[in-house]
């Protein structure tokens, strides 16, 4: 039995409110795995990082 078949079989044994929770979680996982459509804004951490003057000193 494949993982998909196991998930469906287990899902069918759950009450409807738990099935909805599983669906919400599956949607969360799907959204998390999609690449971001918008690039992060430039300068997001501007002014928050201090580079010491001797950063590249031996």
C-alpha cells in the first residue's frame, strides 16, 4: 500500500472535524514548499548589522 493510500485510509477513519484539520495541515505544507513569488525587499536589515573596522584584518 502506498503512502497516499495509507493517508486516505486513515483519513476516512477520522471524524469530519479532524479531517478538516488534516486538510488545513496539508495546505500549510503545500504552501510552505512553494517558492516565494516576491523577492525579499532590498535593505530589509539596514542599520541592524554593524561590521567592525577590522573585519578583514589578518
